[in-house]
């Protein structure tokens, strides 16, 4: 379903307002998340849109501060970078999974066209 149609369904205005209001609790939780990331040092892939007005590029770079091994990629896109740069996101994700050795034979996605 396209995002415009979804967001215009009955009741969505209230749901979206509640989600936006709840972001303040996310900010309060950041120190706990950051401590967890520093402690765990898990393989991390961050793909970010450089024109995202809600989550700016310094937010992407913060992942590298907490986990120096994190792969951070900032693409020419906005908040929904996966919608506008899907081929790039697929390529980055596949390469990341290949490095982890978790991609199964035959499961590799060569292009976004295979996902449609």
C-alpha cells in the first residue's frame, strides 16, 4: 500500500500524532541504548539519508562513536532512503551480510527488481 493512502486512512492522524509525541520518550532512552551498543559491540550496519530532516547525519555518526566498527553509509536521500535508493540499500546490506558469512547460497539479491 502506498504511504499516502495508508496515512490517509481513518484514525491515522491520531496514531501519527501519538507516535510523534512519543518520540520524546525515545530521546530519554538514548543513554541506555548507547551504553548497550558500547557494551555489545555487535556488527552494525547504518544506512542513512543525508537529507532526513527528522534524523540528521550526526545521528548516524553517533553509532560509530558507540561502536567504532559500525559501518555507516550516508546516501543521497531523505527519511525514506530505502524507498528512493533501494538498489543501493540492497547492495550495502548484501555486502554486509556477506562479510558476516551469514548469506546462504542462492539467497543473494542482485537488484531491487527482484524484490518487487
